[in-house]
């Protein structure tokens, strides 16, 4: 049983591609390749960025959910919606792709608990508290990191603009910061939302959140958490990865960390190699930036335009297994799984070209001496355990 907890192909579907078609070369995912890769359950990300703010986010999330429902209805022999552990097992038995949904970005509930309930009813089974943008009630890794840099700069007497994607907003005390309010982490509304998620049976996803939000959330949850698509900070110090204390906290909580396949979260030298590649195409990049494209759109555009150069930037597949080993050694085999982020990333390790390549991971695990029982847990058993626990 193979369960992948994060896939962003819905972005391309909303742009007009059909998941029934062979989309090789255009996307990482389509129905045929899910089958080929032996994927049993795919959690599709219902994602939006900060452009879908109040008045827009909830609608946009529902449009993506509508689209997924119509895909499943068009393919009753090949797919089914999964909202309960019982349905998950049924999908596996019937050899259909079980379709699950995770909301990537708490801003889409627009500070409204009724919207949260409504999304749960429609089948959303985890919510990533923040995407890169903070909400009014939880701060993101991107913003918490930007804020720390800003504080350092101010204390060094340097008020120049910080780099990165974060936008500085005036906070109530007048000191500008990346999230427009004093103090990081969950505020009262944030705590209410996390508690409501636990009551409903919606997994609390701690990918993308800042360290303070992580701490505040894990302190009050009553169920195991999910980290749907992140890696190990000690091996690759990126703000999206988990530090050792966070990994240990997930172990204590009984949760599961699902590894992201993104080269930039696995390999600490990837960003440097990518920067060198981009430098070779500086003019083209400047024109894309002038069009105000978000950086991830630019990355994906460049990867598709220069597949040969992108190929040479990819780290070996063994690096993904190194991240997995690290977590297993620290907190045990019950707390790790796969959250590929396919179709949300411009580069994955060598050989992992698309969703058809999941068997290579099984092969790699066998080669590293994991036994059948352990491999079953990693590939999906661990997720099923926290999914069941979330519903109690
Ligand atoms: Zn993400």
C-alpha cells in the first residue's frame, strides 16, 4: 500500500490539463502513471497563495474540490473519493486510486470556523496551518525566518529591505515585521482552529509553519500531527525542514513526517548549483521577473525549458533515503512516510522522474536493510495509523 501525502497536480488541472491524458513531459502525475507507480492513495493538495485572501480563498479551494469530484465521477472504475479509513481500505482492495484532499494554507478558511467545518464535510482531511504566507492566527516558516533576519539587521543598525518573498507590514507597535502583528506563533483564534480540527478529525499539518507556530500547535493538539511534505534541517538547513527538536517532538506526539522529494530540501548544495544555472540565463530570468512571476513559477518554467541543464543539478536518490534513515534513527520507523510534492517542485532526485517511480524507493529501502514490516509502515501504514487516530 503506497500513500503519498502531497501532490500539487491540481494546479495544472485548473489550468486546463486533463489527468486522464498521458501528461508525461508536462507534469509529474496522471492517472496512468499513478497506476504504474503503484500509488494506492494520493492526497491532493488544495493550494493557493496569498493572492487568494479574504473573500477569495474559500471559493478558490471549493473550485479545486469541485474539480477533483468531477474527475472522480468521470473515472468511477479507476478512482474513488476517500474520507474515512474504511474507504481507504476499500480503495486499496478494489485497486482504485483513493483520492484524498489536504488544504495547503489556512488563509483559505478566511478566519471562519464554519468554513473549516464545511471543508471537512467536503472531505478535506488535513490542513497545513500556513503556506509560505502567514495567516492572522499563525505565522509561517518563511515569515518567522524573515522576521528574525530583520531583527538582526535592525540591531546591527541596518534598516535595508530584507531579501526573499516576505513582504514587510507595519505591526501595531510601528516596528515593521513580516506578519503584521506582535509575537509569532498561534494566537487565540489559532488555538481555537487547531482544537476544532482535532474535534472534527482533520489532521493538523505542520509543514510550512514557523518554529513558534509548530511549538504552540504541538503543545495543544490532542491527536497525532502530520508533517505532510518536509525534510531534515540537520542534513539540509532550509527553513522548510525540521530541526532535531521538532523531529523529536513529532515522535513524542505519535505523528508522522512525510519526506518531500524536492532537491532543494534534500541537498544543501542544490540552491548553489541552481543559482549558477540561473546566472547562465540571467537575461531571460530578468524578463520573467519583470512580468512579476512568483519565484516557484519561474523555477518550473526554467526546468521545463532547459531539461538537460536541470538534469545535471539533481542529487542522487540515496540522499532521500539518508533523510529517511536520519528520522528513523532519531525517533523510529513509526514516524516517517512519503509526501513527494510532485508537481509542486521543479527538481527531484535522479531516477525519481515522476509518480511512476515510487517502486525505486521500495527498492532502495530493501537495499538498506529495511524489512517488509518496516517498509509497509513507511510506504503507507504510518499514515493510516494517524488517519485512524484522527477520527477517534
Ligand atoms: Zn508546500
